[in-house]
């Protein structure tokens, strides 16, 4: 047992519980500093020790950071590359790692943002993780927090899902590489579209945990209302989740929505969500900022036209050839939920969005053209094969060795 481990046992055995609880806020910065020091020690970053490819993430989760790890693991599998999945859901900072030391890896790929990465390293024991480390980080505002830039020292390279996030991470203490999320067209080919509730149906989706202000559902409602008024033959389905955690925000949306806007809050099975998108004529994403934009990307894969804010991460795969792009100005960040603060983000032109929706409704041929172009775009830029080309050469080489059983 390490000296730190022995001191921890003495503290746990001799200090009264009340004292330990009151001391926790004071000890937390010391614990974080301890894990950071451990992580910066030499760890075989050249990959010479060999071993499997390991992806570390929240594999059992149902949110974006979990989907990131799941998609990467699937992409390797689709290319015939075996990987080991390490689920660290619920990981918490600790002075001493738990479990037996892991064997070396050709790559440790952490699909965890810096706060979650720090917790996972503390639990796993950074000094025990031999092999190069890559951190897949997503951020939504134009500049990442200063603490994130410093914590670039925890990994050998940072992967960002878009050029927008890559720019936000400029100045990090590790090189930054753009590695988009991979998608699988075969996942969407067999989706049976859900019955629509009107002649023309739009859909918009978001999670309250991701900030209603950033996702801007109120903007989607306003643009839809300006385009169609109370026309019952047009319908907007606003699918949300985790509204119960923010009842005031959910009630405000419902109070301001016209009769032809249906707001559904709840956690649905993934296939049901895809069926809703597939059964709609357009997906509305009038976001104020996106690190990547997984939902618009999935709409492309489903053959559903997209109307989106022309800003941030979506610009890597959305343009006027595959979507209706809505110009936007810039506005200071205002987030009543307190998830985001400072800096600025987009303010999409809702009149332009309304005009775009009306034009799409009146032009089924345009919708068909966008649907076909969107699926081609996914195949060209977001397929597992396209994703693999963005990886570092060392990871590609390790993947090829793993695929060949060497």
C-alpha cells in the first residue's frame, strides 16, 4: 500500500465521521492536485508497451457523453478492430485506486470531459495506466474553461468532435485533433417512421439537462408559429426529457405554445425517438450553440430534412446542400438554468426560420432532394471509415495490429 493509502486509512479509522464530513470540501482540492500529479508521471506515451485498445466512458448511460463512447466502440467493431470497454459510470475521486492494476494498453481513449476524466483517473489510478492517453472532449461555447485547457496535461492528445470545439480548446496543454462522431447508416435503414399527426409535421428534440436556452426550443415554437399560425394541418412535436427537474421552464414552454404544438416530456426508447424523427417532414434545430450536433446528424441519416442554425459544431457536416441553414447574429449568453454563463452564442433569425419552414412545406421535391443529399453526406463524412481516417497514425497502427490478431 502506498503512503497516501496508509494515511487515508489512518484518517478514516481515527477521525470522527462528523470531522471527516466537514473537512471534505477542504480536502477536495488536495485530492484533485494529487490525482493531477499522478497523471503527469511518465506512462509509456509512445505505446511501446503494446496491449489492447481501451475505450473508457459511461457506457451504461443514455446521454451525449455516453453515446460518444458507445459510437466509438461500435466504429472500431464495424472495422473489425477489437476494443475493450471500461465503464466508469459513477466514478468518484479517491486517494487510492481500487481493483487490480490494469495491463498496459496501446491506447487509453477517454470519452470523458475533464471533470469526469479526473474522477475516472482517481478511481483507476493514473500511475497504473500504462500507454498513451487520449481525451475526447466536447464543449459548447466559443472558449473552453481555463481549467480544461490546463487539464490538457492529463492526456497526450485531445480529440474534439468538431472544428468549432477544436478552436474553443486552443491553448490547451496537449495537441488538439478533430475526430467527429461516427454514424452507421444501417442503424437507420430499418427504422419504421412513426405516424405523423398532421399533413406537415416538424420535430424538435432536446434534454433540459443540456440547457433549454442553448437548445432554444422557444425559438423553434416561435418560428413554427410565424410560419403556420394556428393551422391545424401543420404540427410541431417538441420532444423533451428531464423536464421534471426544471418544471418552471417546462411549464413556460407549454404556456407559450399554440394548439398545433405538442410538447412531450419523458425518456423514450432510442428506437421510438428515431421513428419520430423519421416520420417528420423536417427537424428543427435553432440551437444557440452545439459542440457537434448529434441529433441533426441522425436526422440526415434518417432522410429527414434539417433546418438549423448556421453556427458552431454542425457546420462540419451541414451546409445549404443538405439542409436549410438559418443565419444568426451573436448575443450574450443568458441561461436561466445556470448551466452556461459568460461569452456569447448564436441568436438565429426566426423570421428566416419561419420562411424556411413555409418553403419546405410547399416544396415536397426540395424535401426529397435534401433527404437524399443528407444521407450521402453521412456516408461521406461520418461513416466509420471516414471517422477512422481522422485518428492519429499511432492509433490506426494499433487498430490494424488488433484487427490482425497481433
